[in-house]
């Protein structure tokens, strides 16, 4: 809690993040001048004195879009573990800006030491820069599922990779997406245009259209 003077109080709770623990709590102090802040997710509840509301500068707080799919790494037991919210934001920002590698400083829950990792967004590998050890990483399939209608009138889901491309396209305001796939039968490349306004999938060579929809 942060309080100053009478009748005013700011309560700030850390709800997730690299240093989160349910056994201890943190004091979040007001940054100098109110123009700087730490990149940690907060829920803030404010109370005024009744003589008027408290004015704060307008800031935009971003969060990981669950419909895009968050980023995860694979542990020794083969389980997928999500990155923290702040690391997800950094990885997603690099992915959108078409960066191939970024470096993250991650606090180990076992040793309580900060370790440096290189995130390779081309190979989808996480490398411990101190040991050279690699782990697999992935973008978790988004919660929104896009499907296309097959010849048997059954809705078939797109692959996880295509789902991620669709989510990234729509997050950037796109309304169409061109896909290149290789046919399992002929081994030939096919190109499709997905139109999210008309909700159609068009094979560009033949012009054949199929309905698509979001579930």
C-alpha cells in the first residue's frame, strides 16, 4: 500500500510476474515524477477523498493477448512451461518486429540467481548463455480456433502454425492472409488467400473458395 496525506490511498498488487510469490508481498513506490514505472503487471485500486478524483498521467498498459497464444519452454519432464508475463511481452514484441534473436534475464526459482538466455525465434530454441544448454520453446496455440469447411461439410482446424499466423495478422489489423502449403498427395505447393471479412479461403490457382470461421 502507498498512502500520503489524509483521505487518499493507492493500493497496488502484483498479480503475476517473474518475482511473484504468494508467501511474501512487495511495496511498489511511486516513481520519481510519475514518469517512469517498472514493467510488472499490476492491479491498481485508487480511492479519492471525496473532494475530487486523483489525476494520473495517461499510460497505456499492454498485456499478452491470449488469442495470439503465449510463449512456452519445455522442461526436463517434457512439460510446456509458460514464460512470465513480462518475458512474454518481450518475446511477442520481437516476433512482431521480425527479430530473430533476443536476450532475456530470467530469475531461477531454484537457485534464486538471474540467468541469461538467448531466445532464437527462427529455431524456436532457448539457450542458456552460461552453459550453452538448449531447450525447446513454442508459441502456444491461441484460444481462438480458426477452421475451414471440407468436402464432407466438416469443420477442420488449421494447424497450430497457421493459427499463430492468423492471430498475428489480425492483431496487426490485417484482413487477408496468404498461405503457402505443400500437398501431402502431390508434393506440390498450393497458395491460399484467407479473407477474414468475407470468411472465405480461396485457392489462388483455381479460384475455388471454401468457407472459414472462428470458433
